[in-house]
């Protein structure tokens, strides 16, 4: 009788331990990164911003030149105004109006171009970060990597689960990867 | 007797080991395999957004051997003359392909496209505008490509290969003196952002195989 009870208790113990191990193993390994910190500290994003700044400066420089030309044309017209006949005035005003329209059109096109480029550049960086985080999580065995945003999709998480710094370090290292070279 | 046998075996193994250390090639296909093996430091690949982009540095030695085979030239003298010319430039092979491990099985020309207009833009960019999106940066200067040519595959491959050549301008330091190459691709086609492909030219040159002309 005692023997049977002993076997039964042992059986229950083994099942309990197995159940605990199973439960422990099946809990997903969840981590989180601070999305904004990760993206804005990423070297790829800094380079992208520099590139965007360069494009904006080029556009602004062209715009300044066109504005200066238009301003000069207006000044010349004002200076010549007393000497001009009615027909000449109409002709010059037409030209000025055309120049102003061109300037406005260029400004609008430039704005659209900058917006499109900005979206394209940002999307490229986000794709780089997403692809890297996916690979990194697989390598480290994380089941879920959450991204916190300022709108507060995660209200609380232990600091130990924050992997922003380690992901950022690996991400920046990966950004400038050198080819493998066999050391002899 | 036993000792002599052991000594003979040891020397045989030593000879085999030593002969495998010094790399020597005699054909272009052997050089192709060497260049395409990422362990040799001439190939860097990056995968973003289901697109796999590889850049292979094709050293002047490889280009010279390729020219030798193409024109049917023979002998070390001709090779040295070609090598001397080719050392003034740096050539790369850029490969765009779908990353099948990420579930992208499309031809890279059609990956992520929404309409025909986008296809035309992509085809135009890869054929004619890629030079504006690539820079080769060294310790002292930035170089722009002087040549970029897309190899047509006629639908036989999902990848696209583009040959890119850089050369130094008069006021720039000669490319052959550079120790490191940073091939920068500022993408405007596949939403993969700015990608750096770095090559340690000094180490690559140390590890290049000898060419056997016999």
C-alpha cells in the first residue's frame, strides 16, 4: 500500500515538474526597443538626413537665384516705368507675370520633390531597421520585439527587457560591414 | 623502419599542407569562384526589405585575366601590360536579386511595383541613372562612376548584374593608392536606404591568388 502511494506521489511530482518546464519554455521571450531612439541614433538615418539636407540646400539655392532674378526684373521695370509707353508697360508686366508664375511653379514642384524624397529616404531607413531587427531577434531567440512610441503603446515594461542599446550597437556595426577577409 | 615510415608520412602531409597554402589559379572560371566566395573578402551582401544586394570588387588582376581570355591573348608579358592599365581604375559588379529566404520570389525588376509607370522608371534608373546613386569613398577622395552598364538577362534570371567602373580625376589621388574602398549606394529604387559595402583593399591584395601562365 505504502509502495503504491509512493509511486503515485512520484508520478504526480514528475508530471508537475514536466508541466512547469513546459510552461516556462512556452512563455514567449518578449523584448522592446525605443523606436525613436533606435531610428534617430542610427548612422544610416543620420546619413539619410545629411543627404536630404543637401538636396534641400540645392533646391533652396536654385529658388534664391530665381527669386533674385525676378526681384531684379521688378526693380528694372520700376526704374524704367516713367519712360515706358502704355504698350511697353503691358508687355513688360506680362513678362513679369510669367516670370512670377514660373517661380511659383518651380517652388511648388521643388516642395513636392523634397516631400517625395523625404518619404523615400525615411522608408528606406525604416526598412533597413525592420530587416535588421528581424534577423537580430531570430539570432538571439527573441519571440517578440515590440517598439515603443511616444503615443504609448507600451505603458510599462521592466528595464531588463529594453534592448534598444544592444540593437543600436549591432545595427550601427552592420551599417558599415566590411567584407570578410581571410587572415593568413 | 617504423620511424622512417612515420617520417615519410609526415613529410608527405607537410608537402600537401604547404601546397594548399599558396593559392594559384590558371583559368578565369577559377578566378570567378575565388571572387564570388564571400570568405575571400571581395563580396559583400546586404538584405533589406526582401531585396538582396551584393557588391563584388573585381580586382585589376581579374579584369586583366578576363580581357586576356576575351581577346585570346597569351603570356605573362601581355597580362602585365593589361594589369598596369587596369590598376588606374576600380571595377565592381553590383547584383540586385530577390531575397528568397525572406519569401521574395519575384524577378527583381518587378519586386514591389504597383504599375507600369513604376516599371519604366525602374528600368530607366537601372539602365541610365544608377551612376548618380553610387559613390566610391576612399581615405582621401570620393569618386563617381565613369561607367555603369546593366547586363540584360532576357528573363532568364531573377537577378540583375551591373558593372560599375570608377577612375580618378586629375586632381584626385590615384585609385590604386587607396587602402580601403567604401562603395556607397544611395538607393532611390527599392526603398533600402543608404548602403555601405566596405572592402579592405590591402588585405584583398595580400590574399589574391597567383596566376599560373603555363
